[in-house]
């Protein structure tokens, strides 16, 4: 009986430790894989212009325009949406930005786009976000000229 109880205690102790280590290793592997993901096209004026157009259509209502001011909808969020012009979204590796956009962020308004938008399109919005503070002059001018009426009344 004593041996049996010790066995149960040992299993109850060891199983969570093994599961914990396994989950830890899995998340390190996933994070590395995600960080190494790269855009499947060259980042240039054409793809950034396209990325800007797609960003404005799919992301700007929540992540804002060049003025860095949240839209009326974004002001009502809990949790807050980072503003692309003001909150350094580009600080993360492009693979992580892409991962979040594909999978969404749980318990927040950030949607998962993996079943609704082709991955090339998601990548283009992501590379626009990543480059937003060092855009080629023509793209920068187009970005700054987008009227605020796109995201507000
Ligand atoms: C309906 C609102 C909404 C839309 C549309 C939206 N997002 Fe988000 N997004 C959020 C919110 C809110 C967060 C912050 C979530 C959190 O951290 O709790 C977020 C976070 C993120 C993050 C994580 C990085 C960071 O700095 O927190 C990325 C990357 C991102 N969004 C990319 C995109 C892209 C790309 C699009 C368009 C294809 C998009 N989002 C469209 C609301 C939105």
C-alpha cells in the first residue's frame, strides 16, 4: 500500500514536470521557427505600395493611419490596438508580425486572417507595417496623403 502511494506521488510529481519541459521546448521551437519566417517576395516600392493599399483596407481601422491617432472604433477597444505610426509595431521580427496576423491574438479584437485572406496578402500588409518608418519617398507621400475619412466619419 505504501509503495503504491509513493508510486502515485511520484507520478503526480514527475508528469507535470515532464509536460512543463515539453511545452517549454515546443514554444521555444515555435518561436524560433516564427522568427525565421521571411516575406516570399522582394520588398520594394511596388510591393510596399500594394502593401499600403491592403493595410488601409484590412488593418487601418484598428491600427491607424500616418497621424498615429486611433479611429473611433479603435478607441473603444479593450485591449488597445497598437497604432502603426506611433507604437513601434515594426520593432518585432517580420515573421512574428506575420504569425500574429495569421493567428490573431486571443482575448483581444485582433482577428486571425489565416482563413480569410491569402498569405501573400497578409505578408504585404506586414511588410508595409515593418517598413512604415522608412518608406520610399513615393510610398511615404501616398501614405501621408490618405485622408482620415477612411477610418472615421
Ligand atoms: C478589429 C481590429 C483589428 C484589425 C482589423 C486588425 N488588428 Fe492587429 N491588433 C488589434 C489589437 C487590438 C491588437 C493588440 C492585441 C493585444 O496585444 O492584446 C493587435 C495586434 C496586432 C499585432 C501584434 C503586434 C503588436 O504590436 O501588438 C500585429 C502584428 C497586428 N495586430 C497586425 C495586424 C494586421 C497586419 C492587420 C491587417 C491585416 C490587423 N492587425 C488588423 C486589432 C486589430
